[in-house]
C-alpha cells in the first residue's frame, strides 16, 4: 500500500542553523511529491512539489527538496533557519486511485527554532 | 488568491448530536476534500468530491457523510457525534489534475 513516512516527530534547531527534514515514500509508480507547511492556527500551505525533471526543486521561503528514487526519499532542506520557520511540516505523495487523484500525507514533523 | 473558508474555527458538541461542518471555496474548483488531523497521524482523508452531487469515500469515512449541492460548498456531516471524533477538521479544494491543494484554516471540534 502507498504510504509516506516522516521519521522525525519533533526537531529543534538553532536560528541560523541548517535544516533537513526526512521523508520516505512507498509507491509503485513515479510519485508526485509535495511538502506542505502548517503554521500555528493555520491551514496548510504548499512549499514545493516534484512531478518530473530536475530532482532538486526549489520552493518558497528558501526551501528546497531533493528527490532520490533509489532511496525513495524526498527530503526537505533549508541552509539557514529563521525563527518564523517554526511550524509543522508535512510530506505528501499524490496518487491516482480508482480514477481519482488524492494525496497521502505523512504524520508530520514539528520544527522548533531556538533563538 | 484562492480562499477556502470554514464556517467555524472552534466547535463544541455533545455526544449523539448531529454536526455540520461547512466549507466554501471561491475559485470554481472541481475537487474538494475533507481531512481530519490528529497528532502523530498527520492528515487522513475522510471524503472527497470531484463534482457537484458526486462524492467518494476516503480512507476513514466511517461515522461521516458529506453533501455537495453547489460547486463552491462542501459539507461534512457527523450523523451522531462521538468522543473519538474530537479532532481538527481541514477542508481543501483543488482544480483539475494534481495541482496544489488550497486549505482552509480548520475547525477544531470537541465532542463531550
């Protein structure tokens, strides 16, 4: 069955430090991959997506992610974290099921940023 | 920008009550979704709709139903609320294909 695993439930980094959030997926076909961010009290906002082509994709707010087919991974990175990046991050895989498109989300990683 | 509006930010209901959660989008999107969000479980799809009066079960439809009488409005119905339905409910909409989802701010439902 299709699934998305985010191994880290909580991560804490210092402001200015680099960040990598892990995401592994299980899907038989070529995946459509997404990262969403949820700030406190808000809905989810798309950070970036991968459909095909260049395996390193750039998103909003200085985030990037790299698709590695051999590792079934789509890790999110940022070179220098800002305090405003504290939020919950969700990885998702898009799939076609029964003729319809839907997203399967991971459990999320909550990011805390120390000043 | 697309706006997805959920009618209530917080809702408190009693066990056995019938509960309606309303969602409206303003971008003429065909697809609308209801998710519930629980700590450690991420977002799980309850129901989705790809057209007016059309609906499909998601991964956890038990105890829920939906209604889509107009393209812009998608309602989630808890026929008889139970305490295990206490959760954050998120509505989302999307155009065709696998474009990005636009989410509402969520409704935190507490069933006492």
